[in-house]
C-alpha cells in the first residue's frame, strides 16, 4: 500500500487543492500568449510590440517573487493568499478594459506581480510532506502548475474564438481567480507548518536574499538551470502563435490554443520525475530533462508544416521543463525549513527572469530570422543549461584533493530516508544517513558526509 505523501494532521485534499490553485493562478501569466496576434490587430500594432504583454507578465512575476514570496517565511499564509488573489483579480479586470497596448502591458505587470501564489505554495507543501516524499508532493503541485501554463492557452483560444475578442480571456481568468477566494485560504496552514519561523522585519527578509546565492552552491546551479530551461520554454511558447498564424500554416487562435491541450500527456508524465528525484537525486532528472528539451527543439526545426511533429515536441518540452523544475526545487528545498521561502524566492526569480529573457530574445529572433531563429534561440538556452550542470558536477566530483568540495554533496545520488549507517572513511558511510533537515526534506549524499553545519547534502553552503 502506498504511504500518504503528507504528514499526519494535514487536511485531506490539500494536495489537489494546492495543485488546482497553482494551475489557475499561473495561467494568468500565459493565457495571453496565443492572443498576441489578436491583440496586435486590435491595437493596429506590430507583433513585436504586442509581445511586450508577454514580457511584462514574466517581469511582473519575477518582481512579485522578490517582493512577496519572502513573506511566506513568517506571514499568516491565509491572509497573504487572500490579499494576493484580490490583487490578481483586480489586475485581470483592468487588463480586460485596457485601451492601449501600453496600459495592457502595465496591467499584465501588476497582475503577474500578484499571482505568485504557486511560489508561496511550493515551500509550504514541502513542509507538509511526509519524510522522503518531498519530490512526490512537488511533482503533484508542479504538474498542476505546468498544466495551468499549457491549458490556459487552450482555454483562452477557445474563449476568443467563441466571443470574438481577446478581452473575454481576461474576464474568464478574473472569474476563475476570484473563485479561489472561496477555497484556497481554508487549506493554507495557520500557523505556518515549520516551527522555526522568525519574526524578521520585511527589510531584513529582503536583505538576506543576496547572501543566499553565495552561501548555497545547490541554489546557484539550480537557479542557472531553471533560468536557462525556462528561457527556452518561453521562447517557444511566446513565438508559437506568430509561427502558426503565418503562411503557409495560417491557423486561428482556437487551434493554436489546442497545442496546450496536446501537451498535457508530457506534463502528466513529468509527475513521475518527482519519485525519481526522491529515489535517485536531482542530477539524473536534470540530464533527462535537458535531453527531452533538446529533442523537442530538434523536432521543431524539422517539423515544417507538420502539426504532429510540433505537438510531439510540445510534449517533450513540457515534460523536460516540468522535470527540470522538480529536480531543481528538490535540490533547493534541501536547506533549512525556516528559509525555504527565501531560497525559493531566489530560485524562481532567476527562472522567470530567464523566461522574460527568452520571450524577449525570441521576439527579436522571430522578427529577424523567422521560426528558425526561435529554434536556435531555444537550443542556445539549453546549451547554457548543459554547461552550467556540467560545470557544477565537475566541481562537485573533482574538488580539492580529488573529492567533493567541503560541504557539497554529489547531486544525483539517492535521497536519504532517515536511517543511520555506520561511519565510513570520511565519517559517514556512503549511502544512507540521518536526515538532519527534517520531515519532507530532500537530502543528498553518496560518499560525502553531511556538512558539519548540519544542513545536509543537497542544501549545504558552499
């Protein structure tokens, strides 16, 4: 019988509610992407100018990550989730009424800054996970996040096709987001699940963020991987509408939106990457994710007018992006529970800054070189991710004296499940050891002992 993924005492249905909430809220960033061509025609402007809406959404989300998510290390989560849902709903309604591209972009910036609930939920759900199940719960919620990003395009395309206006998409999103006010706050823990919550001021919370980058090598590599992979993902999806509406394909917004629906199998398959991360560690999942993403862009390059190849590539890209996120966050959340929200702040800020860069570069590439330029852009970002992962792995395995640098673990090892082993040559026998982080954390070690600072393999300071 499969054990429950959450700790005893966690309200039943919390994981499905969290997954649904992440799907609905994250969709607010992406549903406008298949509408960009309609927006450009509505305001009589160019495709690159309309692309500002997508870029503003990414930048707004990154801004919200930095200014809002750190609060989750000490705020009342029910109150925080309520305020964020109200702000996002108001921003969506403002977008629906926007009289110009500039004001629409501003509305996208504001609503995206408020729709950061997924990144409040992620560290929260890890703290609610049963021991050895961090990857599993991250995969469940992360799959909801990916499905929201993909299906939002489908729903938006169908709504526009039925109503004849892109503004209806914003209205529907506002209704869905507002509906969460009736459900989500009741499932948020109160008080927060981790006991070691400090009473730090807001200024100190923000001031502590830069230091985390220098302290945690696992955070640095995860941020680099997340930014690069998501840049490739955003480059593809922010340009797909322009590619499919242009000759010789010439599709409408409803059919373009269906590509999100076609990508669902890949996103669902990525859920199993959480169990792999729990069992084998993040490294192998990262390698698998990069391979899937690279193969996707190869298919995009050779697809021509073939919608089948494009759909297969969409599945591979969705699988690779979601798997990469799961592995990266499993690595990041191996640190102290009391600062998980801040670690996630730095990580997700990097991811969505990369997404904004991917959208911007892809818009310029499409204008200059068409679809081939977008494909090369995506492959270029994935190459950067491969270089970052290789560099980190080489430094970890081949540190001074031919062994891992002090305080670092071998990313890609098995997850420890709390069983002590007899000491080995370095003070801990290779294999399993006691998890010093706590229930629901992912700690990595294989041949390298936990740090003397007590922060465990994957999340230790460098």
